[in-house]
C-alpha cells in the first residue's frame, strides 16, 4: 500500500491523441506524479485517436512511467466512414439517421457525440475508486462529459473534484456570445457541477472573469491556470544572434482552424515581400494540421499553395517531441489565431520560450495579447488586414536582423516566467494541503 494521495485524472483526449488540449492533459498528469501523487488517467481507447483525431505516438513516450492509464471504449458512430458498418436505416436515409443519432447522444448528457460516454466513464471511475480509494478527481474539458465521472464520485463517495476548462462550455470564446440558454440542460448541468466543485480552472483571466460574473457565489473557487510551456519540449533557448547573412525563415506550428486568418496572412506576406528587401528570399513554413482532422482541408492547402512562389509552404504535422527541431530553423514566429477576446492558445507560451520575435496575426483584442504585452520582440498587427499584417512582418524581419543581445536576453527572460510547472504548482500544492491525509 502507498500513502501517496491518489488522483484520478479524467480526459477524453490523452496521448496518443494529437488534439491541442492533449498537451495540457499530459503535463497535468505528469506534474501531479512528479509532486508525489499516485496518478490514474481515465481516457478513451487508443483506436479512437487513430481513427478520428490523428495520433502522435511520440507523446505516449512522454507519459510518466508511474502514471496508470485506464482506457475505456468510445463510440463515435456519426463519424463512422466505413459504409459496411452502417445500419440499413442509416444507409437508406443518412440525414434522418444523423438527426436521430444527435438526439440519442444527448439523452444521457447534453453533448452531441459524447453524451453516451457518460455511463462508461462513471462505471470506470467507480471501479478505479473501489480498487484504490481516489482522494481527488481532476476532469478536463472539452468534451464536458468528462466532468460527469468526477461528479459521480463526489456524490456517491464524497471525492472532491476540480473542473479544468481548456475553453468554455456556455461561452463562445470567439464571438463572446452565450452558447446555451439559462434554462438549457447544459446550463443546468454546469451550474450544479460548479456548485459542487472544489476548484474550477480556466486558461486565461477573461474566461475566468466571465464565469465569475455568471456564478458570483463561487468566484472564490475559480482560478486561472495558464497553459505555459514544457521545458523539455521547447527548442534551444540560447541566444542565436542576429540574422545577417541569409534569408529569414518565418514559422508557424499548430492546428490551423477555420477561424485562423490564413488568407489574410498569405496576402499580407506577399505585400511584405514586395515592400521590404529584408524579406528577400524569406520563407514562411506552416507546420501542423489544416483543420481538425488528419486529412488536410483542401481549401486551406490551396490557399497556402497559391503563395508557393512567394515562399509559403505547408510542411505537414510535426510530433510534439520533434517540435524543437522545427523551431530551430525559425527566425521569426507566426502566431495566427481566430478572433476572440477569450482566445489565448497554448501555442503562445511555447513561442515565448524561444525568445524569438513573434508576429501576432490575430485580432488585437484576443486574450493572447494580454500574455504577450511587454515582450520586447512582439509585433502585433493593428488589425487583421493584409496591409497591417505586412507592416508587422516587415518590423519583425528588421528586428530579426538588428536586435542586439540585450533585447534578445530580455525576450528570453520574459518567456521564462511562463513555464508550465510554474502555472500548475500553486494549485497542486493547495489541493494537496486540502485533501484528507495529505500533509500541508
């Protein structure tokens, strides 16, 4: 037997899942383990990620060996592409079947595609608890159905839990609109979940503040736990010096969602190259996924290819463990995000770790601007137009060629404060002190 506190960490997406939120999930589980907790992760089976989201096998190698990963089945029939597995009813009328399936999904829990997983993870969580008493559950969303396993253990066995939001449930982080009405099942579920939670985590202050206004009686349990960067996965942060003898390389790493102003960037890039000699021969390399699935979106790929003669190229996905190599050839980083006051992106912290110039190709009101403000080599656009983007690219190119050692050192120092462990540790230490049987 062990006297270590036992954490159950519930995450639909965990390595080898390649989705953006998986990095936070991996780091959180590993950090609890590093700080002396027995950690059990409850997640979907590996086949789910190979079939639907794409898989990054290098991430599995990063899971702390002491972490036990319990995988349970997850069915996603609406995304089943194998016609041989379709029912006769679905084959005869796919649209009608899809409407029926959506309604069925939401019977156990109000989340299309994920609702039926509720019973699976509640039963699994109970089995885990009975085998080895769980002292604390942390459930990360989305999907929000992950919270149900934590709530189930709390109601049945009084296990305290933390809700960890990577985005938001009721709030559209891009538009700022409310997604679900106050009387909706989703709103009622969130209300009771927040009421019973020990803590509720958000990735940035704007999202936290929105929820504090929604649930003022529970504001004290809400905390910002920013993503931060993982020191073992970022590139060499040693000073590279100014680039004076070769063409510059601009780079982007991450998922290019439909919200990203890709077309505006491409047009801005072309303008910048026409207007500045410091961009002569420069390249813009896009690493990652085009869209949310393994197959690149054709329209995005066409947009990038339309600027191939101007040096823009799509480099394909890059494993998390190989990201450092991709960064090593960058002179300037491109932070391209969809518009939204509540949008930060975990990528911004990784960018900060390098100390390299950052061009923000996103709306100035994005929450990412709050993180970057004060960085000496940050070049935000005044608005998301080709002209404004071109101006920021030109400024960044000049800085890459002229910034002195002092400025580059300040940039690296600024980024160092966003190490992921520095974001997680205060909350983990506080939780350890509050969990029964754990020394303060």
